[in-house]
C-alpha cells in the first residue's frame, strides 16, 4: 500500500481496517483532484472551469436505504421509526468486512478536515472515497485544515467510507436494496455503497452533528443563516427543499454565514460546513446572481447538469437527467460570505413553507408556542408533477424541518430551540413562498420580490408597530400592511375569487395539520397544543 501526498496523516487508513489498498491519495489540492477525476473519466471540465459529473441512477438521496446501527451506546437515544430504522451489529460487521475486502488493491482518496466552524464544538472528520470527485465534494463541503503539521497529526472523531461501486446483496446483508447508508454512532463510522450521489456524504455528517451537538447543549439546525450590518443582526431560514432557503439567505445586502446546516450554542450561531450545495435547475442569473456566478467557477462541481460536449457550455434549464441538479462549491466562491462561519444570536427566525394549497398567508408573526407547533410540524407541500403519481398538492410534514437527518427524538430539538428563542428574544415568522389566489394549478406562485420585501420589512423592524390581524383558521397574526407589497395579498382568503372554496381548502389543511400533530401531543405543553390550527 502506497501513501501519496504532501499531507499524509500519521493516523493511517489501517486504523479503519484498510490494509491492502493500492495507492491512498491524501488531502490533494483542488487542482490535483481535478486531474485525478479527469484521468479516471469521472467527469469533464466545462466552460470557465466547473467539473461536470453524473451520478447514474441515483440523482438524490436514498432514504429507504439509510439505517442506524442498533448498538448499546446510542440505542436508548435514537428516535426509531420510518426515518431511523434499526440495523443489526451483525449485519453491519458483515458489510464492513465486505467493504474492507473491496478496498484491497484499489486506489482511494482521503480528506481530513472538520465540521463545525466554532472551535469549541468543531469535530475532526475523515472522508475516504473511491472517486476523486467525491473527495473534491468533501473538500468543498467541509472545513479545510491548512496547517501542514495539523494535517499530519489529524485524528478523526468521525469517519465516512464511501465506495459507490460496492453493492449490497439484500438477502445476505439485510439491506433494502443494493444501496446502503449505515450510521454507527458507537464506532463513529458511516459506510456508504451502491450510490454515486455525493449528497449522502454531506447528510451523513449532518446526521452525526444532529446526534452529538444537542448532548453539548447546541441546537442543531437544518437552516440557512445570514447577518446584516453586524454579526449581531442574525437571521435564520428554516425550510425544506423548494421553499427558498438558499435563495432567500443569499441576499446581496446581507452577509451569508451558511446555506444549509448550523449550530446555535450559548455563544451564537455557527456554520457546520465550509461550502454550499445549491439546486441549480432553471437558476435565474438576475434573481440569484450570487449562486449563478458559482456555476462558472473552477472548483465548483455541477451534478447532473447537461453540458454541450462540443462547446463545453452548460444548460442550467435542462432537467432531462433530473430536476435535482446540484452545485457544490466552497463558501469562498460567495463574495459576501463570512469566512470564519460564526456570528451572534439570531434576532429573527423564518420558517419557510411552499404551501401549494394556497391557504397560508405570505407572512405571519408566530408566538413562541406557535413557533414550537410549526417547528415540530415542519410543513411544506409537494405539487403535481414533482414525483411520480402526484396529481394534486400533497402535504409534506418533515419534523424539525429536517426529519431524515434527525437521529434524536423531536422533543430534544424542540426544547433546545424553545429555550434559545426564549433567552434570545428572537422574533419568529412564518413565510409562505408557495401559492396565492388558489391552489397549485389555479393560483400563482408568490412573487420572489414580494417575499424578499416582506422579509426585509421584518428584519428592519418595519413591522414592529404595524397592526396585526388574526387569520381565522390557523390563528396566525398577519400584518395589515407591508411597504411596497399589495395589501390584498397579505390575507390569503382575499386573493381567492371563490371564498367558499378557500374555506373548504383551509378546513382540509387544518385537518392534515391536526392529524400529523397527534404524534407529538404527549411531548408538548398545553399551550403548544393550543397553538395549532382551529
């Protein structure tokens, strides 16, 4: 086994059971990883320098193939169920041995770095990959170490071994398919196989932080974050895919902290990552100029984006491979991003939803009890055509706005968030970036310019003295007016031509909320239960 690279750790891969690899490439630079990826036919270089890759049949996460190992140190803490499904230690050991055998006489790549920008809570990680471009992905997404001596003495506290070409045998290995994402919190180890989608690496590390950080009193959050004139003017944006989390936090007038994963400690907010992972399908260069510019940079990875092989120019509007086209880039590609990834406590928190039923108002102020209710609900909606078989709007409730990545029971995260909101005095807002004037297919999507203006009005204190009116179905407090936004769109019912149809739709959505929240009723206080829809 040969080690290659200027920054080889003394804590070698043999500590992970890998003994007979061909060449282990350690902590290569971006340019060197490009060379390796091209030499191995893993991708192609597009006009202006991004690396274009395809991820085969897996163009997104595989939630049905993710498991948590049932082991003594974590078993009592895990929120077991459809999201965190148990996997036996015996089957994990068997697949681990299979993976170690697979690594023999193969090249692999190692990235050593960190997750967590705050040095007090920073966790050393190691990502071992079969593909050079997957290692570049890790280099983009996690926090780099630039000190050669620290790289040579790097000892990970959490490790991911990612071998996409290794496929499981479900009948022998106890998996759901040939794909597997296995998290063992006892060994601090993740095994990934059978999928080339790099996002599994990122979300495995996020799941680990969501397990370890709350045990240190840190609220672990699936949100983007930015700040205004100074680091004490922080805003958080919680939301599921498609609600505008990355778009709304990428604001030229504010400084980006991070676009997806953060911790909130007693000292303030800090980014978990060192990069961004943005959706780029039909990206608007005028509406989202900061993100658009990153798609034209050396060091950026474009996943499943279509490229003209003759001109090497990419077409961000082409979704023929998937609507989930992605761009991975270091946060240094964003001109108005803070490099150290830390800031103060938030003054404003936004829960983003894309309500395809057209019921929720575009902006509402939440009480602390309502904030807990909507945080646990984690509501947005899927629209017709986004997935096979969906012909009308379908509610999507994802607990804590990130259920697939939350190993602990929801009450742990809800209590932490509630305590921190109480101490900080942060205002909490519900923002509907979805439909107005009717449901999807009848109404229209809320204009991005209006949403941005409403958010800025909240951030700048313009709504502090505006009269609030209670919306009848959810009990939400809606401002009577917002500067530069038409008054008639603020109360959703007013935008519908058929008011009876609105009431029927609202009653239907209220029922969906109530049915979903039954699972949390024993976890919350009476005031949180009473904060739900009427």
